[in-house]
C-alpha cells in the first residue's frame, strides 16, 4: 500500500516522531532525526535510513580543500557529491570542523568579497594540513583493511 509499511501496517506518517507530524501531515521535507530522514518521493512522504558523516568528515574537508581552496557552502555541496547516498551532512558541524582545523593550523582562511555579494571565508590547506591528511589516509587504510577482514569472515560463514 502506498505510504504504508508492510512490516507494521502503520503509515509512514504514523511512524514518524510526533514533532514531525500531526498524524496526517509531515511538517518538513528532507528532515532527519534519530537516523531516519523523511523526504517527498512521488507525492508520498517516505522514511529512509540515513547515516551521519562520522569521524572522517575532517579528512574529507581537508581532501576537498587540498583539491581546491573553497568556502563552507561550496564545500558542503562538494561533500554531497562525494559522500555515498544516505549520508547526512550537518552544515553546522562542517563549519565547526573547519574552525577546529584552522585552530590546529591545518587550514588558513581569508575573507573574500566577490562583486557586491557578502564576504565569504575561503579556506586553504597548510603544509601541516597536508601532513594531517596523510595521517588520515593511513588511518582510513587501516580501517578499510579491518573492515574487509570482518566482511571476509562474515561472508565465509554463509559458505561453511
């Protein structure tokens, strides 16, 4: 049935947290709470599992800035392009991490005004930031190897 969960028989709206619905309507599109995002698809609000960007958001930000100096809003759009579908990008968290990276000396920033527009803070990676990015790459490589081993054991259980 359209808009209903086959598991529970409840409509998607009935399964949403109370502050998102009055039982008939969803108040916001593309909202995320407790790992469930709700979005309009084909005229029906649907709930889908979503994931936070995790501890490697700083690594992604450094990587993107190493590719090209950029400002926060543009970095958020670029993150959306490189992260897997279903990952939620918290813009406030992005800006906090950018400030932390700058405080640690991994980035520098400069206010830039283009035309008559509002000034934007553009970030550039420092040599220390390039070093931290290399450390992130090693940490991620080790994590990937660990996860691959886990999956190998997990998948082998079905064959044994």
